């Protein structure tokens, strides 16, 4: 099997994006946020036996 990963930006993860807060800490603004309408992605961690915080 051949797998290709295509990135939209010159950043690892494509949608990964951090914003620096005024105190120097970072806030993640990337693709880890999912909503209630994204049922398939909400079920994925259970199929992989990975913890998922709601």
C-alpha cells in the first residue's frame, strides 16, 4: 500500500496553528476541535481505543 500525505500549508498537520497569548503561552487554533454534527470523527477514537475528551 502507498500512502501520500498532502499538506495545505508549510506546517506539519496542515491545519495546526498556534496563536501566542499576551503572557507568552500558546493557544492551539488548529483542527483538534470537532462539533456535534461530526458524528463519524467523534466515533473514531473509540474504534482506535484512544481516549477522547468531550
